[in-house]
């Protein structure tokens, strides 16, 4: 069992999807610094991807500093500070792009998309302490 969740979607690069899912798990705190990361063999078997793809994933995560390879220990999540708001926003870039392309295909305007997101945000999060407008109003008043 992998320590992070990946839903491989057809038509998108498995490599990019796995890198994204692992990055998201680390930045969100789902995978903590020092936690073991699955081997290339385990990634390949669990996700049913080519071992070369799994190797590229691990190599990329090491290259960008998300993972460390420790001799005699294996591959672990690297030590790094808390993620910035910008880093957390980057985690949404793929989903935001997909949303915008679909909105454009449907003929929606930027305002339509903003309103739809704001409405959904209110339905899901208002009043539960995750940065909704009520939270901002309470902090301001």
C-alpha cells in the first residue's frame, strides 16, 4: 500500500500524475519528513506502471528536493520547512487549468467561474474555519 493516493487518469502522463500526487502529499503534510518513500519496484507494482516510469518519478522528486536517498536507509521524505501559500497554490495548478479549459469550452466567463467557485466554497466550508468569508469577517471584527 502506498503512503499517498494516486488516481491515474487515462490521457494524462502517469509520470506527471505520480510526481504531482507525491508532491501534494509532502506539501500537505500527509507524508512527513523522514518518512520512508516506496521503492521503485513497489511504486511500479502498486501503480501498475513501467519500472522506468517509477524510476523517473523518484529521480525527479530527489532532484527537486522532496526526497532524499540515504545510504543504508533508502529513500525518505526530505526535511524542509512548512510550505508557503504559493507552494500550496501550485498544487492546484493542474486542477485549475482543467477547470478553466472546461469553463471556456462551455462558454463561461471569468466571472461565471469565480461565482461558481465562491458558491461551492460557501457550501463546503463557510463557518468551519478554513478561510471562508465568515472566517475573514470574524477576524476583522
